[in-house]
């Protein structure tokens, strides 16, 4: 069950990643208003250095991308939120609020990239590249999770006594029963909600 949870979480993350098709970061010492722009996230560029060039943005697109970045991220509210996130003394509540503000700015920037900068063909290519990366990543995570479960089980076999192994087996059975009961309860609650919705 644990393995399924890891895989489900990885799939959810991969679906979110498909929307993150454009990332921008300031250069170390940029001229005012100048930014270094990348289309793909860090992990994609690390796995395939130079991948951004595959999209072949023309000069006009690069200018639009830079303009969109400057207009969105130079807003005072976004600058203030970024400062909060960089401040180690910020409280958790402050950081959460700042994170929302920066997230909203990033979403607005990504929308502008999709609507104003990339052609439909480029958007399709970007989505395919993210899908390919996420497919490989999810498969690798699944394989790694299985190796951890198998390897840890083998190690425990050399450490635990027969009595301890029996207790672990009982605990596993109880855990699986609790998970099954929780799933059934969730299904019943969902069915009840749908029934109520039909009445209305």
C-alpha cells in the first residue's frame, strides 16, 4: 500500500509539472530589466543540458518572454513576497502567504508564456518533453521504492527474531485492514454526498 501511495503522489506531481512549462531566473549581475530566461525547469535542464534550444524561440519571442517576466515579477507585491521567502527570520505564516503570492505570479507568468509567447506547436513540444521526463521519473521512483521495500525487508530478516517477525506481520495486517476500512468509509461518504446532491 505504501508503494502505491508513493507512485500516486509521483503521478500527481507529474501532472502538475506539465503546467510548469516556463521558468525564469535573474542572472548573477544583470543589467536593469535584463533576465536570463529558460523554458524548462532545473531538473529537466540538468537531465538534458541545452534542451531549451530545441524549442527555437525567435528574437521576438525572446523579447516577449523577457517583457512578461519583467512585468509580472517586478510588481511590488511579488518583490515583497520574494524578500519574505529569502528572509530566514520570517515566520511560517509569513512564508506561506509569500509563497502564495509568488505562486500566483508564477502562474500568471506561465499563462502569458503559453498565451503570448509560444506557438501551439512549441506548446505541444514542451508538453511532450515534460511528459517524457515525468514518465521516466515516475518509473524510476517506482523502481527505487520497490528496491527500498525489498532491500529493507531482507535486512530486517537478518535482524529480527522469529517472534518479532510475527509481531511485524500482525502489525502489517492491522495496518492494511485500517487502510481498507478508511477507503470503504471514504467511498460510503462520497456515495452519500452524491445521493444528497441528486436530491437537490
